[in-house]
């Protein structure tokens, strides 16, 4: 839903994915694949996602770290609320 408003920028695609599927744990490669961006592109801004608390590590499978949306982050909660508002607008327009 955020992509429709803000465009198909890689960062927007990743945040939209994480908010839409906030209870799913991903490895970085899965995030890139599901957001339809290259892993190199994801690595270009991954540090900022961590710095601002957008993602949080959950657990490890062997040596592989899994991540999910950090819904403890006020910015992520605000974006989720915004995403809900956008969905409401879409529903109202359809009826």
C-alpha cells in the first residue's frame, strides 16, 4: 500500500513488505526477493534500516540471522497506522 503513494523505491518496497507481513521472519535474501529488489540494493541501505529501528533481529538458524519488522519502533507503528488509513480509503472508494 505504501508503494502506491510513495512509489516503487527499494526502501519503500522493503518497508511495505515488512509492515504487510510484520509477523514473518525473513533472512536478508528473502527480504530482497519478496520486495523484488537485488540483494546488493538491500545491502546499500540495510544499515539505515537497523540504525532507525525499522528491522530487528529475531533468531538465528545456524549462522543465518532472521529479521522482522520492529513494531516497538514508534516510526513503524505510525507507518502501520498510515497503511491502515490508506486501506480504508481504498475500501471506501470501492463501495
